[in-house]
């Protein structure tokens, strides 16, 4: 989380600073030229804008220190509760704050450095002169008759977009990044939903798992089936092993399962149940990736309990799994491997919930039972853990993404108003109403926001895939799943930011001081 997500936000922030500062400097060409004419050096001008960026960064860093300390304490408490530490202290190490401040400031400077150098290089005469007028010519849209389908005000907005493609493209890309960040933050909720569905409703569908204190012959299954309320029982055998492929190895448990399973099932890549093969090893994709095993390869199994030894077993199937390192065999084949009669380490059961109390009472009276794990309780604890960890962190990122989305759209609209104030004021003087003048600017903003949506979806898809790959570990893997609703939510946030920005800009257009805006620059 420290290596992937913060750099993405910092990169987007640097891009936004570059976009905003470049257009701000374009508006202040006259002042830059005047300062240089009065004797200020290029270095002085550059330092001025660097100070501006550092002041903005300092404000952000100060806010970040406050919220970072609060979030740090919050996450420390969550880890202490989750791992049952007697205490876990959140330490405010000065170097952590120094690194955070330094990285943030560097990101801001890197984002605006190109614009600053460009401003410093402007000769006084060029800076103080009016920019070269845009070369106007008939657009291809007008040639095909599109102009007859829309108003002249709409064509004015389209002409401005087409004649300034880089500026429009950068603004659109900035809006797209805000949508992408929202998708990257929200997709984790989709992934968790899929993890829960696959793990608790498609794979492990048992109501409870009974674990024995020692291995028992398979006839124990019949005894368990006679417990009060039990409707079905399936045995499993767990053996501690060291799985090797050359110099690569992992210590894990190989689970023996019956050929046909209804409660704790094994799913293929399409999440369809499979029949446990009579021989060979079934492993998860993560093991195959870590140990570089493929279907048909011989894996070396070093048995770490009972009759110890080393055997080589072919890999029969590779399956999907999101938790832990999963290796399985047919329970009878595992017994042959261990040179023992088929035995069970525990039993998965389904039972009638109306007889829960009677079942638990009977289980407590059995000396062979070491523990019982309840699937519903496990799911509830999993949801609680997710709520306290992933949900809190992702909610933070969603909030930050929303702020960025609003900041991008609003700043873009405000800068456009500053750049085109003279043009809009001229339209007002010529007799156009406030609504008509606003239409020119808001149509331009609307087009960029709409075009940014599919681009944002594509960028969000890429960022989400990168994040899912970065989180992959032996402990768990995040499935790469993005629901259609997630794209819709991200776009709705961007559209809401655009609508709020439009209202704010519309108010400023209504309050334009026509005399001040139309004054000549001489």
C-alpha cells in the first residue's frame, strides 16, 4: 500500500500542478514581462513560482501531517485488535514526517518545473506583447454541414476545443485521471465481494468444520453423521509438507479430499466444481507461480510428520484460490503416499440450524474433537476485518479521489473563465444574455467531461490491475474484478463535480465586470 497507491496520487497531483501552473503563467505573461523589464532576472521569476508551489505544498503537507497522524493511530489500533497484541504504540518518528514532506514537495516541484522554466525563459518584449492571434479557418465540422444542426454558440465552443487541442487534451486527461483514481479505489469493494462469494458460497459451503485432536479412520464420518442435526459429512486429511521444485520451496499443508465433494469443493479456473483426480497433486495458481510448476511437472514432497520421507508427485491440475497456498490430493492417494490406511484430520458438516444447541452439546462431549469452526462466524469475522482494514483505507482513498475530481473540474472551469473573460464580456456587450454567454463555456466543459469518461475507465482499469498484482502474496490474492456499477459511480462523482463547478462558474460569469474586463492593455 505504501509502494503503489501514494505514488499514483502524487503522480496525478504533479500532473495537475503542471496543467494549472502552465495556464496560470500564460495568463500572467504581461506581469512576467514587466518584472523582467524592471530588472528582475530569470532566476528571480523562477524562484517566485517555485515559492508559490512550495507554499501550496506546505499547506497540503500541514493538513497531511494532521490527518496522517490520525489515520496512523487509527490503523495501529486496528492492527492491535486484529492480531491481539496487548499493546501497539504508534510512534511519531521525525524521519517519517520528513520523508513524507520531502516527497510531496518534490512531486509538486517536478510537476511545475517545466512551466516555471518556460516562464523564466520569456523575453520581456515577447511576454508584454499580446499573444499571436489564433489563425481561424473553416472547420471540417462546418464543411459537412454540422454547423446547421447546432447553434452558433455551440460552434464557438467546438472551435475553441479544436483550435487548442493540446490544452483541451490536457484538461480532459486531468478529468480522466480523477475518474481513474476513483475506479482504482472502488474496485477493492468489488474484489472483496467476489472473494466472499467464491470462498464462502461456492467453495467452502459447509456449516461447520470439526477438527480432531489426532487422525481418525474414515469410519468416523458415519459416527459424525449420526450426531444431532447433521445432514452431511465430508472428511479431510491435512499433512504438513515441504513442497519443492529445484531450489524453490514452500512449507504448507497438503489436504486430502474425497473424490466427489459437495461441501468443501475444488473449483477450476471457470469456478466450476471438479472431481478430485485419483492420483497427482492439485495446486493453486499462487504455488504454481512461486515454485514455477506447470501441469504435468513432477513436484517433490518432503513429508514433515508421521512416516517422514520424500516423494515425487505429478501436478495434475492448477486451480484458482484467493487465500493461502493450497495443495490437495485425493484422500486415498494421500494415504498411499503416507503408507497408512485412509484417515481424517477433521470433517466438514452441514446441519439443521434448528438443532444447533443439541449438536454443540454432543460435540463438546466427544473427547476426540479438538475444535469446531463455524462458517457463518468465520464469514462474520472476515467481514468485520475487511470493514476495519480495507474499507477504512479505501474510504480514505475514495475521499481523496473525490477531492481531486472536484479540484480538476473546478480549476479547469475557472482557468477557462480567466482565459476567455474578454471574449465572454464582448458577447455580453453585443447583446447576448448571461445564459447564452455561459453556454459557450459550459458546453466546452461538458464535452471535455464526457470525453474524459471512457478514457478514465481505461486508465482506471490499468491502475486497478496494477494494484491487484502488487497486492498478490502467499497470504491472499485480490481478484481483479471491476463491476459495471463501479465505472458508473466513478463517472457520477466526476459529473457531480462538473455540475457543481458549472454552477460556480455560471455565478462568476453573471458577475463579470464588463468595463474592467474590456479595458485595453496599453
